[in-house]
């Protein structure tokens, strides 16, 4: 029998996964000689370390695995989902400064799209949630530039041909028609770049407004735009059935419980 493999990871990845900052931050700390492995200063971000045997410190403090944190953010239009923007545009990180942990977005929402964005420091959870093989549903409300006919909506349901191949069948429902615009609710199980916009263009229209309102069974509900709240244990389980990761915690280490009926939990602002 082969001996079990040791959990080797690069030093910069270990620092990032510990919830201390981005990989860019980790590289800068290593370059500034602030990181030691087993008492020795290391200046190589790509150095392999053994999480079970090596002692890693940043500014003399031991680096430990971060508590798992999962939050739902209502991203406004005009915000980007990267940590820093060379053009100085606002980012989703401006909205979660009080989250108490370094979090990364699960997937992306483009600049002109608003709505539900999940952020976490649980990379396995994020990878599973964004992996198209698991077919996690993502639901959008769409304002189209024209009145769509039933044939066009049927094409969206059946799947349309895009430049990178045909889309999977989608759930598409007409919400209402107002003046010369059709409002749809569209649910897809893929995550291609600007997919919803390209699907609507493939049936002869354009997207004027796009809001993601749900991922799997988790809906954005009455969360105010630009605000965030922690996901509950039940929501994490529903998003990734069978996932064996840690239970979500609030900043400070308190577990996030599912509110009892009639006693809604307080929302983080």
C-alpha cells in the first residue's frame, strides 16, 4: 500500500488560504522577508511546504487555517469583482470591509450586472459551487430591449448556439411585458463569460438590465443593494449537498444558525 501523500502547497497559497490576504499580498510579504518557515526567512513564494509538519509565521505569528466564512453580497451595478482595479473603480471588497476575513468571490458578475454574489475563504466549497459539472442553478431577472415572442423564449429554454458551443437547456419564464420591453426570469446551470447576455443576443434582442437573484435555492430576498449577510448552515448545505466542509461562522467565531420560524436572525449591515 502506498503511504498517504502529505498535504503540500506553495507558501503563497498557504498564506492566502489561511484568510490573511490575496496571493499578491502573500508575495509582497514574502518579498519583504516577513515570512518564516521553521524559523528561517523564506523569499520564494513558490516554495512547497508541508501543512502538517512545517511551522509558518508571518511577523512572528503562527499562520493557522482560517475559520470558514460564507457571505452573500448584493453587488451593485458598476462594481467589479477583483480585489484592486488599476482604473480606480469600486470593487466588491469595498462592501465587505467589516467581514472580518479575507474572502474571495465564487464566480464573477460583470461590471454592468448586479445581484447575488457569494464570497468565502473556503476554496473547496467555491470550486465545487462554480464547477459546471455540479450544475448549480443560477437565476437572473432580465430586462430585454424588445418584446420577445414565445418562439424566442422557447429557443432560450431549448438552448442556443454561441461562439463557444451550444448552451444547456435553461428555465425561462416571462415575468411581464412593459411597453416595448420583456422582463424574463432565466435560470442556467453554466457559468460562461457574459452567457445570459449572449443568449439573449442569440435570439435577436439585447439585455438592458441584468440582476442575479438566486444561486441554487438561495435567493437574494430583501437584502439591500450594496449590503451583505452571512449564509446560514442550512444554506451552505443546500448549495453543496454532501459537502463535508466546515460549518459557517460569523466574524469572531460564532456559528451562523438557521433562524427559527417567526424569529428572523439579524442581518449584518
